[in-house]
C-alpha cells in the first residue's frame, strides 16, 4: 500500500436461519479490509464458515473494488454460491456495503473532495450500474424489518 493510504475494516451481519448446521450461532458476519481511496478489497473473512467455504467467498471479493457497486457482487454470489446460508451472506454483505458507502461519503465530505461536475454530484447516490444506493442499514432502511442485522425475529419467535 502506498505511503499515506490507509485500509479500513468493515463488517456486516445478518441473522442465520434456525435449522442449519450453524444453528449454534445466531449471526453470520462478513469482515473485509478495504482501501477507502479506491474501494479495493484487500482481505475478506466469514468467521463461521469452514476453510474451503471461506476461501471460495474470499476469492469472489478480494482484489475487486466495492466502487463497482453491490449488484455485480450479489449476482456472482447468487450464481456461484449454492449453500443454505447464501441469502444470509447476501444480507450481511448488503449491511457491510451500506457501511462502506456511508463511510466513503463521510470521508469525501470531510476531506472536501466534492465533485465540481454537476453530473457527478447528481449521480452520487447511484452505483456504477446506475442503481440507487441504499440509505444505510437498519430497520426500515436498507432491509425490510426482520431480514438482516438482527432487526427482527427468527421464524416468528
């Protein structure tokens, strides 16, 4: 990493389905080390997954930039991952992505890095595919209540 650049640690979590081999855990957490300057993912871990599962997920993310948007990663996970926790992983990644976007915007605003081009400023709430970025994570925002981040109940309990 070049002098002066810092990486940041981000995490996202989501409630696991109750009847899985991971049921002794309550949440799935995904953790990433990200270079905020370019969104490049330096490292990725999902602590509750086994070795091969962790490596497979890391290979989807590491070396790519979150600045390319959520949808491309979500499509790749949906296409390539066929495990009972796939939807939970997607929810946890959505939470992490929301934190990344919020932090990146905050840093850009505090560093005075605002775009002078009005077209860029107009599209600041969209990813590279033109999709609207979520407003943050939590109940009633990025996720419908009960889907992620511990916002709801398991199986109606």
